[in-house]
């Protein structure tokens, strides 16, 4: 405004200034096009070649390119004196605005290219794209079901099947599997560079995709029996997305163990534990009108596999994370949902940890794992889920470990500690369980 007020319009060569400004902006545009290859190439080396697709689709970079093209063309247009009525001072004011917009776009390009090289930015971009796909296809599936309800006049059992078929036909599972593979590749590269924070961010991204997809499929869980494994129980096509995530986390754990990165292993175990709890919340009707959680056993099975890797690597803190995760699984069972297979798998995992603790003189993991087992029995008693076979199985496990406990006591490792099953001060000891059972019957 100061320029517009003071400048003398009779002594201004506006056309030359416009053309000079167009040259400046055009040079900036050429610089953007040439320099953008360098961060893209560097990002492909740091992460994977697939990140170039995200770079090509980045809206910020596309916006910078379009802004610079538009300001260059407008500057050339002002330089041609396309409007005789336009005052030279006013045209220069417009030119200064165009230059300001162009410089701001260059600043945006600088920030975007730096974000491209940040691991968190690439990971969040993949999660953002996957989440957008899940939401968009979820809305489309709900619309298809709503149309079917209007056509039939009332909801029916076929609505769930239609919802699932709509999601599968859009090839959403295949798209998510591609994102999962990308994230796993990122994690392996981060572990090789000893970047624990970026690896943990990747684990969070895998957990987010698993949670959002399972939430989407809560409305359309369809069950089937695999003819190759008829005794595996009811299965669901939701596992086509969840199982690759579990497998990816197992591979990340193996890689982290090889790199002796226990922090990543701990977060991996915690992520799988939370995903198991999420899987337990997805319920579907089973045989004889019994409600089942068809995704829970698979998640607990993979968590057990992860725990075995931790036991073989002898990572004490990660073992405690595994014990806490299995304990949470046993304590968060729904009273009206069948979860026998999941319960057995969690108990078996805790028993394996206890046995491993005796072999390595790790009394903390021994006591913590059996505390979790006994708390699970108390949970069953308090929630009317108790079965005699459950307590008998626990007693059988304790009897198997009595020789090891005697050896530990003889070696002087139990002077200040009492085995949880017999510790009168422990609220879930066998005497306390028997007392609680008697009160429950009374």
C-alpha cells in the first residue's frame, strides 16, 4: 500500500518488472522440479522404493507445483499488458502479491521435503491413506446394506454377509496387506539403523490398522471352517488382514532380538497384547446360539509364539511384558462369550514361562506367571465361569513343578519367598480360592 501511494506511475516500467518476476518464479519452478528428485531418492534409500508413490501423491508438493505454475503464468500475463485499464502501480502491487505467494510456496516445499525424510512422516502418511480407505469403504458398505434393508423392508441375517462381500470386493484387504508389507520393511530398516523410536512408531501404525479394520468388520463377521484344518474351529476372513500383521510383528521381534534391542521387543509384545484384547471384543454368533470371539485365538496364538521367541532370547523385561499381556487376556474375558481355546492358549503360555524361569533361576517370572494363572481361576469363580477341570488343570501344573520348587528351596533360593499357590498372604492362593468357592456355593 505504501508503494501504491508514493510511487509515480509515469516513471514505472511495469512490463519489464513483470517479465523479470516471471523469470524469477520460473527459475524457482525449475529448481523445485530438479531438487525434488534428491529427497525422493534419499527417502527411497532410507525407507523403501514404495515411498516414491507417497511422494508422487503428496498434496503439499503438488500444490507447490501448481502455485508456481499459476504465478508464473499470471506474471507473464501482466507483462503482456493484457489490460490497458489496469494501472501500472496496481499491477505491480499484484505482482508483489504473486511473488509473496511464490516464496511462501517455496517455504512449503522446503518443509514438505524435510518431512519426507522424517520416518514418522512416512509412517503417518501410510496410516492416513489406510485409514481413509477403511472409512470410505466402510461408508460404502453401510450404504449398500441400507439400500438392501429398504428393499427388504426389515434387517435380515444376510445383511452381515452383504456388508462383508462389499468390503472384500473393493479389494480393501489386499490394499491393507500392501501397507502392512511397507511398514514391516520400514521397521527392518529402522532396526538396522538402531532407530528404536521409528520402529516403535511403525508398531503403533500396524496396531492402528489392525484396530480400525477389526472395528470395521464388527458388523460383518462371517464364520467358516477350513476343510484343511477342520478342528481349528470357526475362522473368519478378517484374519486375512490381521494374521499378516501378527506375522510382521513376529519378524520385527526376531530382527530386534538379533540386534539385542529389548526396548523394541517389549513394545512389540505390548502391541500384540493390546491387539489380542481388541480381537476378544469382536463377537459373532456361533453354534447353538453361543457367542464366540473368532479372532481371539489367532491373536493369542501369535502372542504365544512371540513369548517363545522372548524366552529363547532370555529378555527378562520382555518376559514380564508377556506375562502382563496374558494376564490381561485372562482377566478381560466376557462372561457370555465362549473363549475356551483362547484361555487354554494363554494358560499354556504362562506355564511355559514358569518352566523356563525354573531352568534359568528366574524366580520373578515363575512367581508372576503363576500369580496370573491363579488370578484367572479367581476371575472364573467370581464371574460364575468356574469349572472343576480348570482348577484341576492348574493343580496338575503345580504338581509338575513341585520337584523344581524343591530343588530351588534346597538351593536356598526360596528363603524370603513363598510359592504363590501356597502363600497365605496372596489373595489368589489355593486356600483363598477354596474359601471363595465355598462362599460362592453357599
